[in-house]
C-alpha cells in the first residue's frame, strides 16, 4: 500500500507541476505559486476536518518546517519553469527531492533490503534522464501565446541560474518530504493542513525578498486553483505512504514526478519522447519493480 500511495503522489505532483509550469509561462510564477498553495491549503483543511487525530506541538513543529520548505520548493520550481529552464530545473529538483529523504531515513535507522537499494540507485539516473533531455513545457508557451516558445529569450538565461533554481527547489521538496516523514499516523491531517497554510507566507516573503511580483492579477493566474487539489492529494498520499512504509522508499518514488510531466507533454502537447527520455522512463519502471519486489 505504501508503494501505491507513493506512486500516486508522484502522479499527482507531476500533474500539479504540469499545470503550474504551463501557467508560469503566461503570468508571474510567484503568483501562480501563491494561488496553488492557497487552493491546496483549502483542500487539505477540508479533508482534515473529516479525519480524526491527536496532533502534538512536536507534530506541528515539523509541519512548520515542512510548510516553509514547500513554499521554497514551489516558488523556485515555478520560477525556473517560467524562464524556460525546465531542462535544468526539473532533474536537479527531483534528484534533490529524492536524496534528502533517503539521507533522513538512513540516519533515522531505516534498514532496506539490497533489492530496494538497487531500485533506489536505478531510480536516480532514471529521474535525471526522463526530465533533462528536453524542455517539455516549451510548447505550452506556444499554445498560450501563439507566438512560439521564444527560443531567443531562453538562450539569454544561463544554465547556472537554472541550476540554482533546481537545487533550491530540490532542497525545499526534500526537506518537505523528510519533515512530513516525522509526523505519526495518530496525528491525523491537521499538521499537513498547517504545513500547507505555512507555505503561503513562505512564498510571499520569498517573493518580496527577491522583489518579484506575487499578487495574483488577471484571469490566467486563477487557473492555478486547479493545481491545488492535485498538490493536496500528492502531499496527503506522500504523508500516508511515509507512515505506512519507509520514508526512504516513499521519498524516492514520489520524486518520480518528472515522468508524469514528460508523459503529459507527449500526450497533451504532442511532444516527441527523445531516446534519453525513453531510457529514463524504462529505468523508472525498473526501479518501481525492484522497490516493489524488495
């Protein structure tokens, strides 16, 4: 069950990132992050109100860390997508999101079988290959604007900037996973709701510090409300997966979300899956089989 929940988390995260990245090409990435996190908070609060639990102050302390990290991850991920650096941001962020919970779980005393570790080792290059071969959201800009993906503007953006966005997004999501992994089952979902709520001021303060526009303006940004239920479902599924199984396994499987984004780009935007991406998808499938079999 833990493996299925983690895979569902990856699917929902990939869908959410596809929507958020699509919209970030059209309007302020920070405004998209604010609206998406607000929508996710409302959804999580609604779900938490129907679920029992006895959270402690210790649980809420972890949720605060998770919320700040979630805001940092979403903000830098969307900023990277908005400026056309997905080919750098996506793989770096996904690897970071996978490695942090692996380290946290290992330090916490989790002992995995050799087959599961082999699956984790196979997953890392799979994540990289499936998301680094091409800028899979570029056609979205053409669909929205009708002016093509604007390669000249993207060429002005350096790889170093994309690397920074990817590292910060990966650290944000990785700490989010590691922190949520410390919340026990008996706490219920209110700590998760608190984490989602904390992510909103985290995004706003970060945007203010970077002097970036974050106030939602225009109709386009409000489509980010669709990303909220997806993000809430993804985070909830991850929390349940980490409670039902190993944090290490849940973190790696949830970090397969770029595969969902790439497949959506192929199905919805009719993008070609390049050879490296095909190899990456194959490695991801192999990793899932090894982890499940272990």
